[in-house]
C-alpha cells in the first residue's frame, strides 16, 4: 500500500511541479518543502489532491514538513488516515 | 562518528571563522566568546555517542548564558525561562496551561514595562524575549500535536539554544523541526554546510558594515535623484545585518547536527513578492504558515479556495504587523504602532495576495531548471527589487509625509545621476536574468565550480582573514586598506552620531526608528544619564535662542558636577568688566565646549587657561570664558555672541562646531518657526521665506504639500505646513544658514575688536578629515579657520571618552582638545606669549611626555 501511495504522489509531483525531470531522481526521502519543490500554495494543492485521491481529510496541523516533507512521510500519513477511517 | 581528518578540517575552518570575527569585531564581544565556546564544544560533541549529544548541546546552551551575561544575570535568565518551561509541563489540562502561560507573560510584560523594579539587568529582557516570545507557541503546538516525547534536554536546548544569548533577533526555530532534524543525514555534510553558512553570514555582516558606514544617506542630505536612489537602495541593503546574523545562527546549529531550513536564500534576487516572502525569513514564514495561515485556510476553505487564500494571506500580514510591534516590546520596551509600519505591511500583504492569486490561477512560473538567461525573469526580478527598495524606504522613514517629500528630490538630476543609475540597472538585469533558485532534482542548475565545496569555503575563509589584515593590503592598495580598516570596528555612521546626540528641539519621538547601533548605545546607558534638557540647568526661552543655561544653578550632569554662573555660563563666577592687562578668549560651541560628563575643573576653558598661564610664565593674565551650551547651533551662537559674549570684551572669539553644523542650524530654525518667533535679521527672514518653511508656524492642521493646503483653505480649513515638509525645505538651505551665521559672527566679533576664530572639532573619534564646505565659508567670512578634527588621533580613543556608551571627551580627552587648540592659536601668533612653541606637533609631543 505504502509503495502504491509513494508512486501515485511521485507521479503527481513530477507532472505538476517538475515536468521534464527524471521520476527516479525523486526518491522517497527527497525533501519536498525545504528544497523548494513544494511552496505553500503547492502544498495546499497537494493537500487537495491527497484528500480527493485517497478520500481522506487532513487537519491544519498536519500541513507541515513532518507530515508532508517527503514521499515517505506523505505515504505514512495517508496510511494512518486510511487505517483510522 | 566523524573521521579525524574531517574533524580537523572543520576545526581549522572554525579557527579561521573565529579570526574573522575577531578581526572585524562582528556582532558583539560576547559573540566571539560564545563562538569560542561553541568551537571547543563542537570538538567534544562530534566525538560523543549520539545519545549524549542533545544533553551536551543543552548543557552548552545553558553555559552560554553565563558566558554572555555573567553568573548572576545568566542565572536569572535561566530561572525566568525555566519557570516558563515548567508551566508547559504542569499536570493540568492544555487550556489551563495556555492560561497560566498568558498570565506569566502578562506579569513579565508588566515588569518589562517597568511597573516594578527587578533584581536582574535590563539587558536580559531582549534575550529572554527572543527565546520565548514565539517559540513558546511552537512548543505548545508541538506538545499538542506532535508525537515526539518532550525531555528536559530537548526543552533546555530548544529555548536556550546556543547562540541565542548573543542575538535579540533570532530565527523562530520550529520545535518539531528542531527535534526531527537532529543528526538526520550525514554528519560530516551537515558540519560542512554549517561552516559554509557561517561564512555567508560573516560576508553579509561585513557588507552590511560597508553599506552602513559608506552608503547610507540621511534623508536630510537627499538633494537630487542620485542621493535619493542611494538612500532608497542603502535602506534595503541594511537588512544584510539580519540575514548575516541568521546565517551565523543557523550555521552554528548545523555544527551540533540540527539540519534546519536554509534562510534568506538569495532574497535580493526574488522574482515576485510571493517569492520574496518565501525566501527572506523562512523561519518567520513557516511560523506564520503553521500557526496562522493553515488554520485560517482550513477554516475558510468551505467558502472556496480562492477566498480562503485571500483571507488567510491578509490575516498573516496583519498578524505579522502586530507581532512585529509585540517583538519590539520585548526587545526595546515600547510598542510602536505607526502609520509607516501599517502601510508597509498592508502594501506588501496586498502585493503578495495579488501574486498568490496569479500563481493559483496560472501556476507558479518557476522556469524549472532553466539555466539560460531570461529577459522576462530579469525584468521581473529587478522590478521586484525596486518596489521592495521603495517599500523598505517607507518602512524606515520617520513619517509618511517625510517619505513623500523625499520624492521631490527626483526632479533634480544631472547626466551623471542618470548614467550611474542606468549602469546599476543594467548590472542588475544581467545578474537577475539567470534563474539562480530553480528547484532541480539533479543539481543541473548549480553553478559549475572548479573547486570542491569544502576547499572553496576554506579558501574564502583564508582570503577573508588575509583581507582583514590591513598591513597585508596596504602595499597593494592604501585606499583598499583604509576601507577595510574602516569596517573593522563597530562604529556609528554620521547619521547615527547625530541621532545619538539629538537636540532638545527634535519633537518627534522616533526611538523605534533608531538604528541598532544607536539603540545599543542608548540601551547601555545608566538611568541617571539623562539629557541636559531634563535637568534644572536647562532653561526654555520664548525667543530666538529657544533655550539656554539657567543662571546660578548647580547640578550633577552625566555623573559629574556642573555649575552655571550668574551669567548663564558653565564657568566660575566672573566680572563683566575686563581688568586692565587681561587677555580674554571666549569659547562658543556645543557640548564638547560646555563640557558634558566632566567636572567643573575638567572643561576645555579650564585646561586652555592653565596652559596659557604655564606657557606665558604668568606674565599675562588670561581669562578663557566658556559660553558653550549643549547642542547649540551656529544660528543660536549669532545671538549668543551679540547679546552675551561681546559685553565681556573678548580679544579672541573661538566658535567651535563639528561637520554636522548645518543639521543643527536647520533643527534650530525649525523650532523657531514652529513657535512662530520673529527672526533677528531681514537677510535671514528672506532666506527662510524663500523656502516657504515659515508656514510651519501658521495656525491650523498640518497638511502636506502646497496644493493640499490651498485646497484646505478653499474649504476654510486652517492649514499649516507639516514639520517634515518644513524640514525637507529647510535642509536645502542648510549651508546658507551656516553662511549667514558665519558672516554675522565674524562681523560682530570684529566690530567688537575681537579676532574671530572658527575651530572645526568633534567628540571623540578617529577624525574624518574630509573637506567641509563650511570651512571655506568661514574663511571667506573673515574667520581664522582651524581644523582640529584629528585632535584625538594617535590616542587610545576609549580612554578619552566619558563612558562606554558616550563619546564626549572626558578630562583626558578635553585636555587633548585644549592643548591642540592652544598649539594652533600659538602657531598663528594669535596669543600674546613671550616664548612660543615652534609648531603644534612639537607641543603635542611635549604634552604626551
């Protein structure tokens, strides 16, 4: 499940914010926010995408580097939400 | 654990960093000591097992309190901060903890405002504030939402974080990031990044010094488009101080394994306002996003994403405005809410909203990975920079009307102004066209370098150490060596020197606008170091003089006795009538003539008279009369000489002033005009009326610009000129005011049979010997002109000033001035001495012997 989430979100980020980049270069632990790939607006777009794609609901305090900073952390968050739901 | 060679390399770099901090006296003296502590601590920390490192960091952070503040005040800081930390962990529910923290905050705020006397030094307030005013909110947020278990080491390390003790302005580090990033990733790479960012910080701080000392233009000196552009540019560049300090702080934290976000990344190259907001102070941005923006957005998003975005962004900027004033309160003790702050944050917020909406609709144009030069990007980046420069100048202005008036100078320009501005713009476009910050996964956008990063950093550090040794630069370029030497000590620029000794007639309370240098000086003054204007020796008058010394008073001023005689002079009692055979010298001038901070036997007249009697073998009786009054301007000296000095029949009249005499003349005239007082001379009246500044004294509301006042009068609303507009108009005739004063002073002295002498001198300093136009004016008016600004050169300057926080000459400094004045007068055969010294320099040497 986690790999599937990582792959789905990786593709979304490459298509939306890094077109032309090699998807393999975006690893599960690549920093998305501190590296500037995701800014505040992009992070909010990602939140909308995750909520729509996985049918989950995020809270305001979850929109930070600790939860959305890497593909790994995003997958973990999604998994937790799906398990709780 | 770090390999021996890597550890040695980092320690070598730290040694070079310490040398640079020492050479350039950067940040503060305590910062050097704290960096030394951090360097020694690094060598130990890097060798410790990982599980002990956070405890070691917390211990070192607490130890830094004592290093910076001494044991007693360091302990107070620990107790106060420890108390706040303890409240966070009380066994009560979360809302009660928040309530208890608010209550504790209110008590501390009351103490900060001076409601009660406190047993600790006031100097710990800004640091206590910077440690807790924002981080407490993030800590409580983490306690509520994060899974990380708080420990004592985490808490102490987070709040007392090394090197916070040296920086009142400190990045708002997020607690969750602080704990999560500790030794996340390769340690050696983390240390190398830390060194590189600390180097960047030092470069920013040295550039800041260059801008502060050599580029800043005071608003009162803006005369044309060139000086206006220089003022606006330098105001924005002064922010280098903050970015430099933040780089130093974050770099030092990297040495202890905290991989915090990069701050202030190429912020002068932001290509839009949202881009600027994201780059500049990323810690503040993240703090606002976490506690304000995202909660607001999530609350509002049911009304649509666009509305939520606009609403949340507006809330963020309003909160930033308010929290800046809150921050100011803890740092400086006042809570400024000014029109200029409001305009700045509202306009910047508005620009960010517009940008954010554009990005939300069209997507952010990142020019991903593009390394080619782009004209569109260049224009956008330069335009953003220019708008930010303009906004920054508004933020830094004393008032909005003063800022508006500055722009009238843009109408005066010549070809040189246009050429220089054009060259700057061209250079800006060339640099800004490259996308320096495009996010890239493969690092393809990085600038190619022939050296590996570690070596590059080390070479740069070594180059800075060499450049910081003027003796090595001197054989290559003496001008370069002088420039480097000029930025190697923390000193005030000309504008701040004026602010430091602001006159009584400065009506505006612009403490919040004081620069850091002035503020640091003011903040260290003891409570009894009050201006003369607040003492019994100061007498306000309702005439052209505006104020003078109250006759027959005896006070303590700057911790020294000050006696005013029956004639209103800072002198012993004397008779008006000059006894036969007496040679009288009258001294007129501001504080360094009156004697600020020296006793009655330590004034310049006392030492000069003593010297004259010694050199003449007591064959002639000399009387040196002190007519000096704090902050007196040349325009005031005109009336002083005519009404008070000449009745004493002096043989020589020495009028002393410094290079900023035109500023004080303007300020005095403003006070006279504001009070609606008559001017003492038709020539002066014509000069003032030609500027229109006499409208300052009209009845009515202050309304800017002639057109505004005309409009007001049309609606029968009485209107006068605002203070700042009158100031701006008068400053254009500052030199004319000096010229009028010089002519009147010289003529009055000669008519009374005295020889007029003008002495250019100052309070303790290196002595800036650049030409001052007033010297030529004084010579043309008939003065014998003495330039003794370099009187203190060759002495240990600190030993000549009355206090660490006040550069008025003490008794030793005043004696230096008196001896130099004597030497210059003697050299020009202006003294009836039997045996004269051959030259000033010989006299000087003899004195030192």
